[in-house]
C-alpha cells in the first residue's frame, strides 16, 4: 500500500496537472461514487418497502375477510 502511494506520488510529479487539479478531480470522482452508492441503496430500500407493503396488504385483506 505504501509502495503504491509512493508510485502515485512519483507519477504525480511527472504529470502535467497540478496537485490541486488532481485532488479536485479525485474529490469530484469520490463524490460521484458516493452519490451513486446512495442512489443504489435507496433503490434497494424502496424495493424492500414495496415487497413489505404487498405482504402487509395481503395480511390486511385476510383479516378483513
């Protein structure tokens, strides 16, 4: 892991981008990844809630009969 970081630091020095530009790009990518993760979690949550709703509606219908 430390070796990878050192290699990235060496690569960064060879790059034509400034360190600030590289950090900004990294942070932007990180935020996009977090947002995509949140959306995927919310979709899973919605699907589970819909399944639970169907099951509870069926139970309610059985109780009413």
